[in-house]
């Protein structure tokens, strides 16, 4: 389920009191006896949104204005941590070396397109160091890479490194004129694959290789997809596309909100994979819909290929995968994967 609003307006001073009330309600009524049902979302479903909200409001009546109320001085202290460091504005409009590189160096210009974002401070950029090189488990970095990342953060940023839920790292304050040098070093250490937000920027949980709750392995499936779709021209042609993989319904890989989601399921003791399409995060969140019966691991890359070919055939100019799915629905994708006869029975 997608999160729903239980409190349209809450004075910020009451945030901790209200969160405390939510946890108390969960603690009192939640299924703490069953690890598969020990989730707030399960309780919200059982009590209904209105019922859950009613319980929280009644609990909050006891803690409102209590000792955990946040003072304005408390907010000021917290905000001080997020001011951002003082910036040395050292940029030139466009460094000549950089301008040449953008014109002549395709790899660099692709990296700038995908892995560099505008910054609210003129002259600075946000840089994503992708941990999504083909053949490496998504989100993994070696000790040597981590050493390099720390040097990059010190030399080209402010020492700050942010971890994203897409399993990449972000240097939040990079001077525009330092981009080319940063890219050259990051490339040499496998930290500049220009695929941020593209198909092979797979979000993937540890799955059966590491997690005892898994129904199936996730990392080998991610690697198989990255190997199959390793042509950067094709990835750029496909455009932004999020593919997420979870090894079980706990959904640590956020498969349900991937434009394409892959979920490991157990069928009579064997690992299979269910595919969903149409999931979306952001301001218009949506849970992906299952396209049909599940697949063996070996069939996943071919099936993804069929979905992609269907998208390319049906898309309007400039239309993203997720928007094509929303426009045409699941039908054409199901027919392409399973055949018309299967679709007619649904
Ligand atoms: S989704 Fe399941 S298999 Fe993957 S890390 Fe979470 S609990 Fe483990």
C-alpha cells in the first residue's frame, strides 16, 4: 500500500509527540507476535485508516504539549546543521578545458548528462558517484573505492558524502570548474558509470546471497540485467527507467514502486520471480501491477527485453517508459510477454 495522510496539518512543535503517539498505537495493537505481520501498514489495514487515525489522536491528547514538545530554540539548533558549509565561489562561467571536454569527450559529456545535477548555489553542481558498474553488486564499493571517494569528497567538495536510496553516493558541493578532473579520477576507479536514473542503475536488496528472509537471490538477477543491457547508447535511448528488485515481500529493494519491479517468490521451495510494471515514486506514487505468472531467473533478461521492445514500439516521442505504461495500460505488455491467448483469459 502507498502511505496515506492521517494528519493534514500538525504544528511542528508537536512532531515528536505525534510520532510517539503513532508508535504507542502500533505497540499496543500491532501484530508483534508474528514477524510477517509486524508492520504498521498491516495494522493500518486492520484498523482502517480512519480507525488508526482515531487511536493516534486519542493517544496524542495525552502527550500534547508534553516534555517532548520541540521548542523554537530546538528547531534553530537543528536547522544550523543544514545550513550548508560556507562556499568559496571560484567558478568561471565555463572553464575552457571543460568546454572542450564537453564538445569532444563523449564519455564525459554523458556523465555530465546523467550524473551531474544543477545546484541552488550558482557555480556548483551535485555529483552522483554511481555504484552500478556492470558485474558489481548494485550499491557495493570496495575498500579502495571508499578511500578514493573520501579523497574526492575532501578535494572537490566539503568532505560531505550522501548516500541515496538508489544505492549511489552524492557529493553535494562540487565546483563547476572541477567537474572534469573529478570525472577523470572517478572514472579510473569505476565510480563514474553514466547510468544514474537509467535501466542499469538497478536498486537491489541483498536477497538470498545474504538475507535469511529471502525467497530468492536478487544480486545475480541484477547482474544478469546489467550484462544484457550494457550498451550505453541503448540505455540513453530508453531514457529514465527505474528497475528495482526485492528478494521477498519485505520489499527492501522497493520493487513495488519501480517502473519495473522484480520480486522473488517461493513456489514449492523453488525461487521464482514476479514482475510488476507501472510502479512510481515521488509526488504521484503508484504500486506496480503484476504482469502475470512468475518466471525462472534465467528468463528474466529476455522478459525485460520484451517489455522494453514493447515500450519502444508504443512510446510517443519523448515519452518515458512509466508514462507509456500509464497511457496504454498493462494489456499490450502482457500480450507481448505471454501471448494474446493468455491476455484473453484475464
Ligand atoms: S526484501 Fe527480503 S530478501 Fe531482500 S533484504 Fe529485505 S528481507 Fe531480505
